[in-house]
C-alpha cells in the first residue's frame, strides 16, 4: 500500500503514525517527508507498506485520521506486485500495478 498523510511538522508525529500502523500489524517498507510545514499547514508524509490486509489498513487509517497532528483525509493506493511463474515459460517481472482506492 501507498499511504499519503498531510501532517503537522513537529516532533513525535512519525512515532504516533508508525505506532498505530504497528499495532495493526502493518510494516513500513519506506517513507519520505520533505520540507518544513507552515504554521497553518502541514507537510506530506508518504509511506510504502509491506503486504498487509485491507481490513488492517482501513482500521489503521481511521485511527490515524483522528490524530490532532493529521491535517485532513489521508490517501491510499493499493500497490499490487505480480511475478510471472517461470515454470510456465514467462521470464519477466510485471511492473507494479496501481489501483486507486476511494
């Protein structure tokens, strides 16, 4: 899963979000946050997660969106990774397929 949050730029925010993900058995593959937030706005925090259940992701997002440090609704994109079966004669790795979740 690809997750995007608009968050306040202050200490402890990443800890709160990653703690909630961990409590729902969601492991972070990578993350990035660039820049500094304005007083009135936030910054984007983008995460890629390892394989997780849809139910766990949705429950975690509901909890994260209730945090005071989150500014608005989060974005979720399901990322599906396919690999051909070499025994069937395919020898290529299919690129990631992105499915936008509403």
